């Protein structure tokens, strides 16, 4: 961040963190039981399996 002093660098870092914490929101991506995709299996009993979410998947977004 190339601030001239550590105090200036600290204040700039604080601004970035404050912005991030005040401007994010959680979004629901996937629901429990929803299929993500079919995955191929080598040397298994089945030739492929369905990848399924065990729980709701939440991420955050700005």
C-alpha cells in the first residue's frame, strides 16, 4: 500500500476492512440434497456417482 508511515498504512488497511465488513451479504448457492454433478469413478463398483450437497451451501458476496 506504500504509505509513508505505518500509521497511514494502518488507516488505509482499516478503511478496506471496514468496507468489506459493511458491504457483504450471504447468498444461498445450493440446497441440501441438490446434485452438483456426476463424477466418474475408476475401478469402483459403480462407473459414476452423483455428487450431492449434504447441507445448504452459503457464500458471501460484495
